[in-house]
């Protein structure tokens, strides 16, 4: 069996589901959990069993699967796994000097069970960044957009639109990692950061670009299409069935 055939076999087997690829930022946490587990097991076996469960959870928390991003001009994809928590018309973030314009904000909440690697929502270049130290309210609350610790990014898309996306720390999250800098170029779906242990991502769309998702829908980072900047399609409505 050739190396290429072996790789295809492994990718199509159950192994990636049992041992998924994890982000490099997670290995030290897995090692710390494993070390603590070993120490607890020496104290009392049930503690060791609990430690094993937590270590496995930590491993899966940092999973970083490959995603298939639709190649559609003007597409804005979800930057995070999770559920659409809110869709609202708001002023742009003042930290990015966008407060004079109105935008449509889509908020996506990530639970501790979601993949937490964040991906660029569109093709474009980062034009401004701003990191704000703040509080740690529940990320499902509206005030989290203005009060919580957050990393803000403005982007000029390949289609010439200005959008913004914001990593927001939550009640449990205490660490935002962002690798994007001013001048960084991204294609939609490329990894730009992650947030540890539960949080939220906000995406600001220009007024007139209607979301193609509904509140309550589950998003897949890099795959689910939030909107199309080249289309003035109607707002999407949904219902639970």
C-alpha cells in the first residue's frame, strides 16, 4: 500500500473520529491535564478516572478538523462553530472607527463542546485591529459585545466591502488568541485564532446585506454561509420543526 493510499484509508476510517486532529495550542493543556491525572491517580483511583475524563474532554476541546469552504464570490462564512444567538441592526464598533455607520450584527455562541478554532469570514485584508480588556459576562448576553474582553478585526473584502468580526470572551473563557495583524491577507475559511473554553463571535455586515441565516441555526466554521456581499437577497426567516 502506497503512502497516499494509506493516508486516504486513514482519513476514511473511524480513526479521525476517535483521535481527531487538534490545534497545536492545545497540546500543552492536554499534557497538563494528563500530568495532573497521573498525580491524582496516585492519590486515589477514582480521582484518576475523573482526570482521564477531563483529559479526554480537553483533547476534544482543541480539535481542529479540516473544513470545505464554498468558493463563491462575495460569500461570508461563519467564523465559528456554534449557534446563531442574535441578529440585530447596530452601530459599528467604535474601537474600529465604524460607529458612524449601521451594520447587521450576527452573533454566534460557542459552547464548551464546540470546535473553538476561528476562521476568516471572507476573502480580504485586515485593515485595523483592536484588543479591549473587559469583563466576563455570559457571552449570550447582548452587553457582552460592548463590555466583555474582546479582539476586534476590520476587513476590506475582495469585493470592496468593509466588514468586522469580533472574538468575545465569555463567562468561562479567559484567553483569546488571535494571529491576525493589520495587513494580514486571508481567504474565507482560513484559521486566524481561537478562544479557550466557551465564547462568542460577532460578524458585522454592511447595511443592506441581509443575513442568509436565522436565529437558532447551528453554524459550521468555514462552511456555513452567513451572507453574500454581492447579493441583496431578502432576509431569511425560519421555524423550528
